[in-house]
């Protein structure tokens, strides 16, 4: 029987009520009395010398409060990068200055050059049009391989070329890997592109800055996944505001998918300008602005090779990737193609020798950073496409080849520096084959062929690493932050709890699922637990939500804090019950003396904590409030097996996903409904990447896919129902809930299955194409079918 | 500035607007009805869908002056006065048809318009009707399921949760 | 948007007068124009809204058997009210944009704008319809003059479109996946005295008649007769969504599918 509350129950989401009635509180819904509005004048050229910015005429226009240019920010810090990668020669990466407003040069279309603060948004935009900007256009570098050629135009004149770093992992293994390739019975090689994407949360970014002159306190309201990180980065590195004078609030946030992790210039600007103008300053991004100012995702060009022995065992893997950084280093950009990508290259397989090379490259494009999956989709895509290709070259069944090479014993230390704690890849593959009715495929293919369509079936496996940790390790790897999480549990006198979590919910439903955990631990109704997040004034220093870390890390901190609460409450209860602490147990919201009918209700214990008349004051303090910081011992390693069935119209090249199956292992599950919803959303983004989405620049650096008119967002009619299962559960061994991350799996695990299915369909139509790049658009399919 | 007067969620609302003021701006900024959202500037995403004289329209692609005299319904007027969710809203909660909630008002308003015209739509009809509403969180599975459930049809064949 | 005044005339005559103002611009449903204004790509001083002109609304059967549709009639209304008399046109209208856009966008606005990827121009040209304005009638073959270019004079309003009703017709569309506009779409109209085929979305010169296909289908109305025919890829639009060669190929595919749909 499914539970109806607590851990394992599909509790309905409490946050839905406000979202369904128009009562959400998103950042753009916040208006502060007297606020002014900023419009950013953005570069319309990809690369140029900024000769002059004349604001005289604009400054005289109606409603203009103040106009800012790059010179106003010369004394202000650079937008910081939060991760420093060390290259294969032991040198640290090249790290350019990233100004709030362009100074000296513009380096991508959309880079802000000037900012007009005015009484209304339209007045700000009117005045921005009157600013005279003199730019001498320079040749742009867009293609990564061109960018690292000798003599290529330099994105940053003060750096040595456009190479940010040349990373080798594990460098010491390179010789052994190369030697294994020399001895291989078979080598499969694949060159592919992981297409550039735009995250496109439906809520565009918004920032409102406020400054109280009487106290010197700043407040920033912003669409962020991690308000404390913004407070630290912006306060300490950009504006020099101590954290106790800076409050950052991220209220209801309309989706993030990674792109709202990062600290952006606009946040620093409105905070700075609120003081400079002595007025609150608001910025609301238009969607068009979002396309040229939100950090983009993916954009890797890769060559990958697999060595196999005569028995089809994987003996070595090596991969060379060019990873686009864009014009500047966004907050976590350097970590994505390295520590979030290279460490995953073993996948689900016991390949003994692996070498990963990544060249990160500056180009005249929008900065590129983490997007749902962040490095792991890129790793999974190349590996799972490669294994499929190997199977076809060898004439073996792709599922069988995968099964033969699965890791089967845990814990498993990979040759790329991580240790998988648990997993059961055979179980998820068994489940997948059962769900997908592989045996019935031939009949379904016949039905499609009768309609003049080709049908294809593709599978892939995936492994991901979530909840990146521990802090001392990531520090060695270059992180400039800790990756713990915090929680404060405050129990009120009448027994209700408020949990203040450093995790941030922007669609994940933490207000519901986190409450389920605490309610279960105490044995009280979920409605007695309130979850607070997103406000640095209310929540202890936390690291926010990304990388599928919230329940595994934030939830663990909450569990630890609740354990402290229970321990103290037990002391109080044992005093009230006049029993030994060791005899007192907590069950169903009451403390009971074991083996007796003596008990005291949760609410009586909490009341005693705040009205400590009959209370062991000599032993413990009054009150019931505890904080915990949890720093995980390891990542969690969700895994799974996915299958896709497509129909392909050979005349138009149109591909339709008919069926999609996901068999995941997320360890223990708190709210199955929410977990399934997370997978659905990830699948849509993965299928979107595979078939539709593509962020495209022309050779001059103009963004061609700059709105929903040209960037194809998947719609309801583009997607199928998904069949999702998470009954295979190998609990994580090192966090108290035994949970793994689930937020990114769908986006990580789906693109290779789609592409593998398309190639299978094409083969059934007599066209044996070894690879097709994403997005597998009708045009590309048609070209491949007719090549 | 032009005076406009309209009925919004059954109540008279009026204000002074510029020619260029969009209906969505009037609703959000003048009336404080911030449930109607703006997610794009090319009339694609549908986060701003409201009903004008009973028809679904994109409030970002209609001038406020053109709604002068009209009967406008927004997400804020969908639940009962005591806060009870209507059938569609309740189905969205029951079937987890929303995550971040940003596209949700437009989805609910589009679904209401669909079911008014077509009380028992097929799955394909629901999906096509939502062509002008983009959701980035749910992959649409649970939105379609919620609308089918709200129409009173059997959703047993649609995958669980 | 730049600011502008809005006029809301109730009659065509008042609208024409209002459009005599310097930098005045008509707006019908606004589903293309408002996003254009948001991007500040147009700067009218006065926007003359045609949405309040009742005499420009409605679908009626003319005495000569033609289906007459007021310029201010929305796509949703055409989809519903043309279904009995001219299902091919109703089917086209029912798949323009999305439901909310169809409740505002109008046939007159679409035909006046003549976006190279708009749906209606294909039906207008394929049926040899007549575009009626406030002061004249223009044959479809004379009306469309290239991308966004028409025979309309400054201040002239499309008040009605009169469609000869074909014996059978079908509109086949392959969408551009982002905008959902046609990448290539073809309207095939079969009349007693011949067949007309119009193509939208594909050409650098906007909507066009595929006369070779018309001639072939006039001889034998089945999709095999057009199988060997091609349009010149060099004349087709080439962009990030598809090359000229791909569009040229799709012109053939969409035409054949439209013919097959008619033949059942």
C-alpha cells in the first residue's frame, strides 16, 4: 500500500495553491515604492573596441535619473568566477576580468555597455536609444577550433590566446591508455557536437536593488537558485558590501535549470545603482534579452575513442573535447567540462583505463555554464553514442554489449577518480527491457512501415554524480566555495516547526517533500512543518539548489538538525516522564517510556521547552532550535537505463518520439509523484536537445536563434507520454536518507537514446549512417537520408 | 492617456493608460493582478493567457484600450470566493501538473477555454490546443493528464504519477 | 514600444479617415504587429485599430457562390464558420498559430502583411480569390508582390476577401519547429476548369503559384503526376531551419500530400 503521508507518500504539493490562484510571489511581482527602472544598452556587435560612449543627449531626456557606463565601475570588482581549474601542466587557468558594464572592448552580442535608470521602463529604453556608442568592430572568433589557431583574433588582449585551460585527466594514465589502444582488437571512433542550448526557464531573470540610507543596508531581490552564493560573490568580490549589510531574497522563482545559479552583472548593477540613485532600481529581462544575457549551456565538440579486446570487453577510453566558455567565465563554467564531465566518463562500465582531455576556449559568444545536467549530459551522450556505434560495428546487440561491460560490484572505484557507492545496472536494464516491450518492437515497426514511416529503437544507460562534495575535496579541485548545506529547525512552543533550509526551491516542491521528512521523523502531521528558503536574513548560510543536491545534501542537513531537536526533546521528555533517557522513545508524535503506558505528547514537550517550569535547567537550556551544517562524504550516484522509440517520416525527415521509457535508480524516495515529475521535465529537455533546440551564431557572432521564433522550445504536441519507473532502489550508503539526486537524470539520460533510435530507424530504411548531430532536425535527417 | 473601464473577474476596473499599454501591463501594474505572467515578447509562450469576452487571448499581444468595455477573466478569478480550487485547478494539483508555477496561470486559462468549447477532448486535441503555451518544467505529461482528468475522462491508461 | 495614440473607428470610412494622419498605421488583430512594436521595429504616431469595425467581420456566401470573409474576421471564426462551405480554408484557419492567436488574428491582417511564411496567402492565391479594399477589388494574382509586399496603397484597408469555392482543396503544412509558422506549406485547389497550387513559406519572393504542378494536375489529378517536378532551390529561402534544397524538396512533398488528401 502506498503511504498517504511522510516519507514515500505522494503528498500533494502545498505550494501549488498559490501558484494555481495567481498568488505566487515572483521577483517581477515585487515593486518597491519609488522604484526606478533600468534598461541596459547592449552590444549589437560580437567584438569591437569601445571608443566612446556619449550619454549627453540621453541624460537630458524625460524621466532619466542617471546613466552609467563602464567607467562608473572601474573601482568595482570583476564579476567573479567560482572555480579555478588547473591544467595538465600544473598551470592555473586564464581568468579574464569580467566587468559589470563593458569597458574598453565589447566581447559578445548582448554585453551591456551602458545602463539607463529612469522613472519608467519605456523612458529608460527611449534614452538608451539616444546614447551614442562608437565601436570599431574587430573580427569575431566563434568557432572553437579556429579560436585556438595561431594568429586568431584574441577575445581578451591581456591573455595569452583564447585557450582558458588544457586539462588532462588523469594525466598520469595517458601513457597506459595510449598503450591499450595499440593493443586493441577493435577501436571505435566518433566525432560529435553537443549542441549549444539556452536554459529558458519560463520566468525571465529579474533583479530589484534597494538601499536604506539611514542604516546602510542593501537588499537585492533576484531570480536566483542560491541567494547566499550571490550575497557572498557580489558582496565580497564585486561591490565590497559586508554580508551583514546585504540581504538577498530569491522569492518564488519560475524555474532555473542552472542558469539562475550564476551571479550576473545585472544583479550587481541594481544593487550598486540603488545607492547611487538613492532609489530602488528594478530590472526585468525581456525574453529577447535573456537569449543574449543568460548563460548558455553545453556547446562541446568531441572526438571519443573506445578500445575493445577480442571478446568485446572495453579496455580503454580516450576523449578530446573543446568546450566553449563564451567571452567570459561565468560562475561555475570551468568546472562543467572538467570535474562534472571527466569524472563521469566511466559511465556504467568497468573500462579500466580512461583519459580525458578538455580544451576550454574563449569565443565572442555569451558565457556558457551549467545547464540541467552540466557536464554529465555531455559525458553520457558521447559515451552512449560511442557504445552504440561500437555495437553496430561489431555486429552485436547494443544492450548485450552494455550488459557485458557493466560495473557489477560496489563500491567501485573508477579510473577517473570517483567511487560509486551503490548501483545495480543490471536491474535497471532488466526493468527497462520489461517496460519497453522489446519483443513487440518488430510488430510495431511493421505497423509504421505500413504507413510509410520508419521506426527505430534506441537505448542508453547513464550514471550521474549529484550533490558534489565533500568541501575539502572540491577545494583541492579548484572550487572557491564549500559545498555543504545548512538547516535550522525552529520548534515553536505549541509544537509546530519551521525549517529554514539553505536549499532553494524553484519548482522542485521542497516545501512539500522536506516537510514530509521532518514530519515522519517526529511522527506528526506534515501540516505542522513549514519550510522557509530563499532569504539570507531568515536562513543560515546555505549553498542553494543545483546539481540535484537538495534532498541529498540539504535534506541531510535538515535530518541532522531534526535529530538534534529530537535528542533534546527526548531529554525534556525523560525529565517530564521521570524516566531514564534511554528508556524514552519517540513514536507517532509522543514520547513513551518503553514497556509502559506512560507518555507525553510532542506538544507538551515543546511547550515545556519554552515554559520551562518543570524543566532540567541545570542540564539543558530552554528553547528548542537547532542548526546543522552537512558536508557529504561523497557524491550520490543515480543511474538508469532509458529507451526511446521513434517514427521517422523519410520524405520530410520529421522524427516523432512515440514512446519513451526511463528506469531509474534514485535510492530511497521521499515523494514519488514529485520524483516522477522531475524525470518528466528532464526528459522533455533531453528530447528537446536531441530533436529541436539549437543555439546558433553566424560567423560574425550574431545570435541567429534569438527568440522563440527561431529557438525551438518543445511544445505539448512535440512530446509523448513517458513511462517512468523508479522501483530499482539501491540506497545511497553515506547520507542519512539513503537518497540520490533525481532532478537532472532525465536530461542526462535521454539524448543518446533518441539519437540511437533515429539511426536505427534510418538503418531500417536502408541508410546506414554512423552518426547524426543534434538537434536531429527534419532538415538534417533528410540530408542524411539523401547523402 | 486614455481612460479604460472593463470588468475584471466580475468587478469593475478602470484606469488611465497610454496607447501602448498592453492589457497584461494594465492587469499587473495598474490592477495588481500579478498572477498573469510575461514569459516572452514574441507572443509564443502563453504565460499571459486570459479570457476576454469568454475567449482565450494573449494579454501581452492586446492593447489595454482594446479591452475597454470588455469582460476579462484572469487566474485570480478562477477559484471560488472561499478559496476552493475549480475543477481544472484541482486537477492540476492532484496530478502534479505544475512545478515552478510560472506558466501555470496561462495553462489553466487555456485549459478552461478548451474545455468550454470541447468538454471531452482527445489527448491529441489537448496537446494541439496547448501549442501556444510553453512549459519548461513538466514535459507536459502531467498537464495533459490533469486536463484529461478535469474533463472527467478516464486517465487510467496514462502512465502513473 | 514607442508610444502612439490609438484610434478605434467603428466604420471603414472612419478608419480610412484616421489613416490619413501622418505616420498612422492600421492594426487588425495585432498578433504580428504588437510583437513588432515591442521590438521597436515600427514607430507609428497613430495606431488605427480595426477590431471594432463590425462591417468587416463575418463569413457569408455571396450571390455569385463565392465565400466572402470580412477582413476583420478572426481565424477562429473562419475555422468555425467556413467549415461547411469551404473545409480546406477552415482547416487552414484552424491551424494558424495557436488558439489564443486565432482568437485575435484576422484574415485581413494576414493578407495585408503578406508575411512570406503566413498561411492565408496560400489559400488566397490558390483559389484566385479577390482581395477587396475600401476602394477597389484586386485579383490575387495581382495582389501579392513579394515578401511583405502587396498591391495595397498607403492607408488602404483589406475589408473583405472573396474566395471562389473549389470542388475540393487541401492545405498541407510542414512547420518551422520554433515559430510554428510554415517552413513550407502548399494549398491545392481543384476547380472544374483546372487546378491551382500555391506555396508559402518557401520562396524568397513570398507566396507563389507552382504553375508546372498546376498544369500537370490539370491533366491528371493524382500525386504521381507531380512526382518528377521540382522548383528551383536557388529561389527558395535558406536559413537555420532548412536549406533552399530542403524547402524545394518539401514543396513537392507537401503538394503530393495535399493531392492525396483530396483524393482520400
